């Protein structure tokens, strides 16, 4: 399941997998490369698995991943390995983000998982994380338009600036939802984020705002729109803040690991909209695992000769 460096053209069914190891959850997505009309090809989702691993609870509190969580992590990767083998995935990539970037024992853990499952986990920096998201989202965007992207996870808020043709700038701020829950967000990170947003507002006043990640995808689903207004978010926040944790789970069918982070997520996105002066945010409903798969596909084929979407 390693990448093939040789360029090729689609013949038999190709199947790709992306593994996203985040601070709040780990995700596996498997997609098939299928022919479509007009000599195009589409990547169609076959499998989606999300496990509420929450590596960030350990890392943001004590700086490393403890034994119990290490065992859960290994079991999760064994499950992903079995599923990718079952579906005969041609190529895959596993990427870890904020929690693993900050864990003091990250190399010990990645070495152990490689030995036990043969899954090679790459700990990627904030810029590459943004680039992978950009690759999967760019075909949904207007050509010539500037965008400010906000990818909110448990460990970080990834802010990027891009056009259809290029990622211009990106940075991961340590202001994720789990950091707020564990009260480990440093004031200097908030100040740095707000200063950058103020600069982006001045330099790119016509830029549009996009949001990605599990929380904004869930918010978009609840509101039943992919272009959300500030009022949409505020109304949902007012409804949720009146409910207890257990009431939120019961009324909105939230998973336990969503019911506690949804409120800080809404507050962060509302703050982002105010800081950038945007009344709407576009939600393409994609994530890092989608970007990983798209990147594998782009590298695998001569894209200038193959129309895709």
C-alpha cells in the first residue's frame, strides 16, 4: 500500500485511503476512483470510520500520550489496517497533526505502531496540513477569488490564505477546542491569532471565509446549509447553551465527544467571523483525510491529461 512513483492512467478499479490522526478523533476514509461522463473520473467515498481517540486530552494536560491511550491508539490503527486490507486499498497515507506534533513520546509511539501494524504515521506540520485541505477544496472555489480558510480541530485552529491556483500562507494556532476544554490555551496564541486576522481583514477585504473540520461540518448539517451566516451560528449557540451536556446528546443525537466541544467551536467560529468582518462562512464538508486521498491521486496520475473532479 505504498505510493507508486510511476505515472499511470486509470484502468482497473483504484482504491485510496487517508488516515487522519487528530487531537479529538482518528478517521479513516477509503475512496474508489470511478469513471464518469465526458472522460472524467471521480473519487467516490466507500468507507468512513471515526474513532473518538482524543489524544489531545493527554498531550495538552501532561505533554505526552499515556499508556492507556497508547493502547487505544494501537488498537485503532490495527482496526484501520484490517479494514484497508479487507478492501484491498491500493495506496494510503496516515498523517498526524497537533496532538502528535506536541507529544514528547511521539516517536516511540509511531515506531511501535509501525512495528505492530506496518502503518507509517507521518507527523505533518501546519503548512502541509493546510496544503492538503487546499488541494481537496480548490475545485469547489471561484477562480480568481481569495479565501481565508479556518480548519478547527481539537488541538489547533489552522488558518490559511489561498486562491484557486495556490496556497499563499498558512499557520496552525494552538487554539483548538480540546485546549479550551482542558484550559491549556495560552493568551499569546490568542493575541497572535487575532493580530493575524486583523491583518488579513485589512489586506484582503474581499476574501471569503471557508470552514472545515468535524465541528463546522456538524454545525452545517444541523443548520442544513453549507453557507452559514453569523446569525445561524448565534442562534444555534443560544439553543445549545441552554441545554446540559446530557440534554445536548439526547436532543441532537451528539456523540459524547462532540457534545462537549460544539459550544467552544461555535464561539471560535463566531469570533473568527467578527474578526475577519465576514457575515457568511462556506463549508465544503471536507477534511484532512479527503485531502490526503486527493493528493495521492494527483501524484499518481498525469493530471494534465486526465480530467477529474
